[in-house]
C-alpha cells in the first residue's frame, strides 16, 4: 500500500483515491520569465517520480502541470527587454521544456499542460461566482479581492492563525510573506497601456492564485486526489487556492493529499543570484556535467529533506552514474523476468513515501548480487521505470562520456537519442547528418 506524507494532516497516510479508476494529480508548474534553477527542477523531478510511482502501482493517472505565462515578473522582464510577454513566455517555456526532457521528464505523461492565458475567460466567470457568494469584493479602481475573513477555515494548510489575519488590508502583489496575511487579489486593475483583458470590473488581469484553481478544477474536477509543489508554495499560494476553490464550489476538501518537496541549499546557503550560487541546468552542462547526473543527485535525498548541493556531490553522482551505465552496458538484453526478491524490496521503498535513497541503494545491491547478468539486467530496467536514468541506453551513454568526444557532439547524440525515443525520425536524421559532418560515424544497433 502506497503511503504519502500529507502536509494537510502533518502525517504519513495510506493513499486511498476518491476513484481508484482515475487518480487526479496537479502540480504547480513554472512561471516562465527566466531559466529554471536547480531548486525548481528538483520539484519537477519529484513530481515526475510521484507520477511514476502511482503508475507503477497500477493506477491510471490524469496529471496536469500548468505554465504560468502571465505574471508580474513576466511583465517586468518584457519591459526590460522591450518586447511582449508572449515572446518572453514562449522563450522561457521552450527552455523549460528542453530542461525537463534532459532530466527524462516526459511532458506527454501529462493529460494537459495548460497556459494561464488560455483560461482568462474562465477565471473571470469563476470570480463572478465568488463575488455573488459574498467571498470576494470589488474596489473603486476595478480590482477584486478575496475576503479571507469570510472563509472560516483559512489557514488550515499552513497553520496561519486567525489573530494574524488582516481583514480588509489588501495585497495586490502576487508575492508576499507569512507576515502579510491579507485579502489577496483575484483580479488586478491595470491601465489602458498595460497588459490586461476586459472584464465586468474594467481592464485588468488575473492574480496568480486564481489561475491554478481554475485550470486544475476545469480539467480535473472540483476535488483533486493530489496537489504537488515546492514547500515554498504552502503559503500563500496553496492556502489561497484552498480558500477560493472551496468557497467557489462549496465542496471540501479541494485536495485530499497535499505533497510538498523541500528546498535546496548551495554549499549550505540559500540559493541567490547575489551570492553567485544560483545555478541552472545549462550552467552545469557548461561545466561538463550530464543532466541525468543531477537527476541521480536528487534521488539520493528524500524529497521532504532539505538538500545541500555542492559540486563535489554532483561530481560523485556523475561518477556513480557513469559506473552504473558502464555496468549495465555489459549485460545482455534478454527475456528474463525481474528478480522477485529485489522487485518486492524496491516496491516497498517506493511505497514508503517515495523513499528514493533506499530504492537507489537497491540498484547497487542487485549489481553486487550473485544472480545471473540477464536477471540483473531485467531487474534494473524494471527499476528504471521509476529512476529515469536511461539504463536501456547505457551502451550509448557510456560512449558519450568518452573524454575525447567534444561536448557539442555529446549533446547532439543525446538530443538525437531523445528524438528517436519520441519517434521523430526526420529530426533525428538531421542531427545524425550534422554529427557526421563533424567527423563522427553514427551506428544504430
């Protein structure tokens, strides 16, 4: 039986879905104004692991992860670059999708990956209902706010106490701290020359919090099984999602299991551009680290445990991954079944609140065991359904790590292999031709 830590109840619980034939899962996706840093990417890998574990347990999963393509930060970046928010959002959405593919997160596993701008009309209708029910109010400037005093259970996820609430004190910004427990914006009034949409309250645009409620409930229904995200989203974002969602539908709970991943530190310090310890996947690749080395590193720490990133730990992870690929590459593919003893231990680790450090340790136990190579191979490929370390392509990846091969060729080979997995053969052939032009021979076997 799968057990997950539920942030709402502060305890480990057996996972019992509302409808066993269809699990609904929503993950807060990126706000596309910049490259994702390694802290953001850890959340998306954790969400991917959760999805894979649910599927490994034979659940049918309807998973949704949004893309926030309208936000204060996106508008600010567009103004700085003297371009449109559409261009900024497209540029950084493309970067995001490239990054997650390199980390073996397949967007095709999602039922949908909605953009906030596609749901503005539905957000306006949603806000109308909240106003009609007395949970929201309008201001003279045309902004609309959620009145947190009208929602009796406000604070049940984050633990914010009633005495901290500042009813009537309005917060227009999308971002604020735990000290700012104030009425939050559902609709922000904007000027004629600012980015906005027409509404019954005048020209404006939606607040950040309303976006996720509308997208998740429109696609998955009023009540979700699982809502995942980073621990930093518990307050205010997820607290506000609960308030507006349950107020709008009159149904509770909006989400049965809240599952949150912990922060990343860099050399023991909070990641910050001002401290020059802010890293993206591209930064790591430029230092000759493979993207999957980062995924391997993530697997070594439990998702609820704060992780300390260092280049020493990433180097060790890459060395371990190279060793794993080298070992798997010598095994011969066969029709052998996975080793039952290890298959059971692996499932037990997964179902213990996604205990990936334990699951990863079982990989090395299998390798060191006295079982036949073909049995080990079958077992490790079975494990890789969750690990996502491309063990089936181990032979190719070992060659990619040969020191004399230029980084540019390595990346082209990896991109080509990804295209082949997605059956985009014409695009893969173009990359093969480019590799040949650079003086390398490509053989598929």
